[in-house]
């Protein structure tokens, strides 16, 4: 698991996420899609109603290809800095 502070591009150790029921339902759908054998997307963005807050979720395999990740994410996945 990697948790990234997008403002500093630093790895975090823990966070708390509080979701409304509709946001939880949307997140569950995204997670189900990402975990499927025929996943079409590599990541999803979950936003609140006015798009002032965002959670980005993606699946990675640190032993597989990271080519679809930006360099800043590759660095954290590989080194967890």
C-alpha cells in the first residue's frame, strides 16, 4: 500500500477517509472494476460534489510493469520514499 500526499509528493504512513454513502458506493464500484480480470481502467478518481476533494485509486504490482504510472509514482512504489 502506498499513500501519497499530492501536495508534497511524499509517502504517508496513514490517513483517515470519511465518505458519504453515495461516495462509498461509487468507491466500491471502482474497486470491484479494478479487481476484475478484465479491468478496463488503470485508475479512478473519486470526487466530492464540487470537485474540491479527490481520492485517486490505482492498482500496482511492484514485480510487474509500472509503465502506465508517472515517474513520481514509480519512485514511491519502488522505494516508498
